[in-house]
């Protein structure tokens, strides 16, 4: 162990720096709505809907006796996006910076916490969007049996997933991603039917811990995401009260085709950023001097829109969760 007469343990500093340090690890918004850069703040793009565009219609393709072929024309519609600006800034007072700089870099820490503020707001917007079936444009289908503690022996997760996959297949979609809130995941890990479905070869009375990958492997779904991100939902400035709350609702399980890149690639949705104003990705950090108040300002901002590109690429299972 390192020892020096010039070094003194400072547990209070370690505690300050590490408190809530894992709070960004459970955020999933960028995974379910991949970021795509656009050169303009708002705009239009063409799309062909599976209904009006007759993407899955059966048409007669037999050539007529006069040598002609049947012909058609796809209905092309236009959709739009409109990026809004979000930002947060904090001032680093000169005297405070001098006081604390021997413990940590105030600019680095402030920029990190600024980014977290924007990440949390972004996560909440995406979680709220997907938590409203009407806004997403889908009809959430109830689970076969409500996901409750009382129903642990009867929850039929495999049946619910297979039914959702079938609904997607009928729309020409293969789900590559499933996600759910941490409470739902923990409940499913203890459900009897899922244990039997996954590990029946182990024999009666033998149990195995269910990992996240086990939930999707039998169904050919590539990605599983457990949303463990949480925020403080307590009313601000009320006696320092803290109330940890998950961003993502326990009311649903989501299956979707998630694609990145241009809209032509399809997929459920995108996080559209206006790259000309916010170069370098989703967030941009800037600094400037506030001489009147003798401090440096640290600003983090983004110009973005969270857009459902194809609601047909999403299915939602209503869990009926009761802890």
C-alpha cells in the first residue's frame, strides 16, 4: 500500500466524487433512439407507409395476352422533424474555484454534471414518449397474465413475447431489440414458467439464475436492454429530500426493430441532432467569462428532436405490474 507523510486520506472528498457516480450507466435513450445528424434544424423527408404505400399487398403479376404488364405507383408521403434547443449552464465563482481546485478540477466536474443534467432530461423525454402508446402510435397488448408477485407461478413471458413477435412479423418487421424496466426484469427472473421454459432440461426442483441474455436468446432477438437508470423525483428544494425513481415505466415491455443511420434504413425511431449548431455529437460544451460576477460559465447544450420514424416497428406488452 502506498504511504507518504505528505498524503492524508480524505474520505469526505471520495464520498463526494463517487456519490451517484453510476447514475448514467442505466440510461438507454441513445440505444433505442440512435442519434443521426441532420444539416438543418427542421425539414421534411419522404416515407412510404406499409398501408397506403401497399408495401405488403399481393398483386397479380401475370403478363397479359397483349404483352402488357400490370403496373402501379407507390404512394409517397412526407414527414417532418423540428429540432428544439436544450441547455444548462453553471457559473464557477473565482474564489470558489481557488478554494476547491486542490481537490478536483472544477471545470471538468461542472462540465460532467452539466452533461448529466442534459442526459437525464433527454432520457426522461424518450422514456415518456415510449411510455405513451398513443403518442408512439401503437396499441399495447395486455400480457396473458398480469405480472404481479401473486402471479409468479403463472406469468407466461414466453407466450407474450412470441405473440408480440408474430404481430411484428405480420407487419414485415423482425424485432432485434427488447427492453424493459429493472423491476420487471427482476420479477421475471423469479417466475416459474420462464424458469421451466429456459432450463427444463435441468430437472424439477433445480433452478438457475436467469441472466438478461436468457430472456431473448430463445426468441432470436439480438439485443436485450434492462433500463436501470433512475432520477430524483422529489420536489426541488424541499429539505434536501431524495426520491429515486426509474425513468422507464414498469407498465410495458417493448419489442422493436432498432436501426441507426438514415431514415431509409427503417427502424423505430431516431434522435435527430442539428449538426451545424451542435457539432461533435449529441452534446456540445462551451465556456465563457462572466467578468461582472467574477466567474467562468460552463454551458452544455444540444439541438435535437426525438422522432418515431415507424410506429409499426414497435410492439408494447402491457404488464399489469404490481410489486
